[in-house]
C-alpha cells in the first residue's frame, strides 16, 4: 500500500507491518501495539489513518505513533480481518474470515452475518461499485448490499466457483470476480426486464 505521503507499507505473515519512506525501513509488531504480527489486509482512510487487518488479532488503527486495536469485545465481528474498504460516506467496512461483515462509523461497529442475509460468514473481499452498492466476496458466493438488503449470487447463478477471492469493477461497470474456479464477469442488466400485464 502506498499512503498519501508516498510511504510504502508492506504487511507480512509473521513479521508485522513494515513502512518504507524512500530511505529506511521501519517495522511495527505487537511490541508497538499491533493486534497480531500476521497481516491480512491494509487500508489508509481519508483521514490518513492506517488500518491493519490481522489474523486472530482484530484490526489495528495506526495514527502516527498511536496504535488502537479493535476486537470482538469492541463490537468487531471476528478476529481475522481479510478485507477493508472505506465507502463514499466515510464508513469503514471489514470483511472477516471468522465472523461476517462489520461496518464502523467512527463510533460503533455493526456486524452482518447470514442471519441478516449475507451469503456466507467467511468474507475474503470487498468492493464498492459506482452506484454505491457493496459487493462482498465470501466462501458461499458473492453478496451485494444496497444498504437495505443482501442479494446473493452463487455457482447456480453462473459463478465459476462459490469461493470469491477478489473483485474489480471495470470502466463499463462490469464486475470481474476472481474465484477458486476461475474468473466470472457480472454484467448488470442495464434496463429492467419488461413487465407484462395480463
């Protein structure tokens, strides 16, 4: 991840997170306050905070030299944060391998699981599309959340595989979905289907 200052951040699987400022490397671990030394995801928010999603250690926010870690006791849905995004309303979303999807508005967490309509509670990837819908890649297909309801797509609907690892939206609005069984392109219907009254 390259932050707004041009520093590079590299998450490692056992050695914490390392920052390179162009001249020297500085590593941060649990000794400095990181939740775990196994890093799964990185995000810089619009305020310049660095968020570090970890395996079994929750998510840590780094603001300069201040480290704050959030875990299930704080309302986070689980302890392993595999994906993070900040949406257009400045809300943070955390994809959690062991607990679904959590949102954070700066004050409190709200967690969504299969009980609320999420396709599966093992989340691997997140994407906000140009309309503001949130796409959640899970072990049980892909879920789209419009702020009200979840709508899920699985292999039965044409996905190459139900385990979704990564998603990206192209310039024409198509969603490309990388799965354990190949890549699927989702092209949303541009016009609603015709309605027939009989």
